[in-house]
C-alpha cells in the first residue's frame, strides 16, 4: 500500500464521519490543536513530501524557518521558567511551524496524525475513545445521543498500515524539522 492510499482512506473516513455526524467534527477555521500541539507524530515516509515542499517552495521555506527559529527561542525561555517543570511541558504547548494565519501550509501533505484527528476512534468505547481535542469531546458528548454510535474508523487500522509501509519508528514533526534545518542550505 502506498502513502497516498493510506491518506485517501483517512480522508474518506473523515468524509464519512462528517456525513454521519455533520455537527460533530472540527469546525473550519479551528486551529486549536495546531496552535497547542504542533508536533504531530510523523513517519519518515510522511516527512519526504513535506521536505520536498520545503525545498521547492522558497516562501514556505522562509516562513517555516522563521517559525522554527522563533520556537527554539521560545523553548529556551520556557526551559528557564521555574513554572515549567519539564522539557516535555515546555514542548507540549507548541504551535506547529506550518501554521500561518490559522491555515495549514502543508494541508495536502499533512501527516496521518493530523488527518485522523477528530474523526477516528481510539481503543475503548464511548466518547472518551474519540481521537480529538477536549473541546470536541465535549461536543461529542452533547451530540452523540442524537446520532447513536457512529461508525468511526479505528485509528490503529490506519496507523498499522503506515507503520508497515514505513519500517521505522515515528518521530515528532519538529524532530524532522530540526534535522532538516541543521543540514539545509540557507538559500534553499
């Protein structure tokens, strides 16, 4: 199976969930998860199209590079803040460097984690098993009785295909960016 086929399955799952429960998915223009959890799990096979975009789009490269530099400065400051107890806490509240004016600049190439967010099910039952943010979970809890139990795709079904295709453990998107900018030409 190819990456595009896995992405097509995820996009189809989103469309089906939207069809079944039109009031219960992420709203257009909401970028809360991108602003607060900007380092989605990303596989090397997913990084390649993103890297290719950076290398062929000078404006995107400049934007992301500037955002990356800003994030690194922010982390340095947060790590010296006594109210931030750990590195993980400092990194958790991190905007995605591909987010610009509330829009994903790599939407077509966004990782599976982003595609599956808000429309797939985690192991378990009930609204707590929906892979989405707390704001959306509250909406699901309100609306779910009106829709019954929607047939959401299991998140693991998508990710197991991606893991089989990739053959390597995933990293955060920010880890790929860090590696990339350490080796990228400043004129890319």
